[in-house]
C-alpha cells in the first residue's frame, strides 16, 4: 500500500494504523523467539483493539492464538492484523489458521506471505477456503525487514547478518600502531546495545576477541537478560581462557566455531568453562569457511546475527555474500596522519560504492551519524 495519506480511504488508513501496531509488537521480541519468527498480532473489532500479542520467548505460543484468547468473544466478526502469514502446518501446537477460523475472525490482514515451504501461501489459502477475507502486502517492506532473519533462514539455510562498523571522519577504524581508539559516544553505544538485544547472536573473529577482550553483553538498564549468544570464529582455538567471553560463558551462551586444525586440549579447556566448541569446514587458506559456518548456525535455528568483528571479518563476510544489512557509524573526529586501519575493506567499499546496497536509514546519534544500508 503506497498511496499518499490524502488519498487513503478510512479502511486503508485503519489498516496501516493497526499493522503498525502489530509490527511494533513483533519488534519487542526480536532475538528472543528463534528458531521461530517474532510475529505481532492485533485483533480489531470495529475500530477498537480487543486483543494484541507477540510470539512468546522461545517461539511458543505464537502471537495469533494469544491475541485471539485476549479478544475472547469479541473476535467473532473482527479483523486480525498479523505481520506474517499465519502458520498452516501441525507442529508442537495446532496451526494458527485453525485457531483463527474457530474464533470467528471475518478478515485477516497480513504484512507478507511466509516463504517457509511448510506454509508458502497455504495459510492464506486455508483462511479463504473458510470464507475469511484475506488481504496481504500491508506495510510489506517493513514486515519483510523485520522478518528478514526468518526469511533468510527458510530460503537460504542461514541466519541474516547485520554488520556494524564504526569509523572516524576520515574513514579509519583504528590507528596503525594497534592501540584502541574510541570513535563513538554514549548515545551511539546505546544504539549498538539495542541492536545486540534484538539479535539471536553476536559474532566476532578471534582477532577482535584477543585485541579488545569484549564481553559482548547488553549493558542497558533493565535489558541485561537480553544479552544474545556470543559467537567467536577461531580456526585454531586461540581464545584466551582468562577472557571475558570464556569467564562469562556460564552466564551467557558462548559458541566458538573452529576447524579440524584446532588442538584437542584447547577444546577440552574451553568446554570446562562452559564454552561450546563446534567444528566446521575450513576454506582453502585454512580459515573458517564462512558459508559453512552460517549453514551450521542456520541448522541450529539461529535467524538474526549481529557482527561487530572489525574490518577484516566484515570484508570477508561481504566477499562471501553474507551481509544483509550494514550500519556505518561515523564519529565526529578524524584520526589524522597516515597508516591507520581503514574501516572499509576493498569488497565492502566496492559493494557500497557500486550500488550493491542502498541506504534505508540515517540517524544522528548525538555527535555521531549512523547510516544503515540493506542489500539490494
């Protein structure tokens, strides 16, 4: 629906308003429902919201039956707004389409069709066969963006990836002498922590793990429990046992992906601290095969990754065609001089310059500027 606000009918305006609410609900549990998508659902009788819900943490129950239960008898003859096509297959719970039909819903409005082969239009078809009016494609672009993790996993067998990079005004991520450089301020740092909270997992390479010793937790008031799984790519298991990642593994799930070259004693040591170590294929240079690593993560049910692993990993991920969104945060100060580490490697720089990505959001984060790009 792309008509201007002045040309919308009252029904179209109501559809947009209620779908925006459903999308806002769905975003609340991003990062908490994998392997299932975080789906927002709103039941509207007349112009009154009588039920609303989002997929519960862990992926069950889905948002639709919870919203219908809240609505109760008011659901009969009402409209259900849902961000993703309702499921039509039997799993651990009955399909949502059966609950919708049993509740007496008269009309269903969805954001996008679910590309999961078990659904893929069957949910909409079932509802229509029950005499329920169905309309889809309302705020489809926003819905597709919110559900990109689910869509990428069921269509490509891997989680989606949001890449985050910080750079100075003159384009550097760090000075050439290996020292750490604080580029962004507290407002931008808070935004990064919110992205973490909406991810299933956050991923870095062993270089960043050794150089920065990050905790990779969510440090926003009231959101520490939203810290995602931490993933380290470490082809020979050089992760320091005294690092924050290893010492905190019993509190926050920590996964290390390695190769067959990794020594057995290092695996045992990390396992003793609660770190899970998984072996994946290596590429021709002996490093972790990134495509194989992402397939492994997809098989485990992960849908949304956030990477803060530095320029080298970012460029390798771009070269492998695994970056779906990229956020560049530019600080207010320049590094100056020569010999700094460029924030953009050659593959990512070329992809951004040659139009493989498009800018979809620009935000001022205090003195910093964040531009988010999505792959075309």
